C-alpha cells in the first residue's frame, strides 16, 4: 500500500512539473500522463529487481569487498576490526555461507506488481496517445 502511495506521489509530482493542466491538446495530455506513469513504474521496477538480485547473491562480491575495505581501514592496537573470533579476516567463502543463512528480504513482489501496474497504465496512455 505504501509502495502504491509512493508511486502515486511521484506520478502527481511529475504531472504538476510537466503542467498537465495547461496542456494544449488531448494528445499532449496523454503524452504527459504516459511519461508521468512510466517514471514511478521504472523506479519501482528497478527497486524490486534490485532486491531480488540482492537476495540471489548478485551483489555478494561488492558487499564483501566494501565490508573488508572499510573494516581493514579502521585498525586498532588489538588488531583489525574485521577479524573474527579466531583472529583472522573472514574469508569470502565463509561470508557467502553466513550471508545466505541469514534472513533474506521478503515482500518485494508487491513492489514489482505495483511497478507493472504503473507501467500498464503508461502503456494504455501511450496507446491512447497514438490513437488520438
């Protein structure tokens, strides 16, 4: 529900910025409506697919690299902050096992469904744009 509200807010802001109420013809109105509904649809689709890719492990290498880079830069007198209980830096293979045993992000399918709904509305407005 919040996802749909965020998408509608983005669409309304886009409609106001593009001045839909002062558009000259019906064709211009449909073009502005198509643009305004494509924007939240694309953003929500990118967010939903990004979460799905994250759950599938597509960003594991980047997450590990960033984690090790920033943790090894913060050294203490006792040793590196990124050292585990055995006193060594966690290897990539152990990071992957631990990461995939942790709770994954759920509930992102609604984001994708909402994005598809916005893109479907944009498709209808594109059809109306070309038929007017």
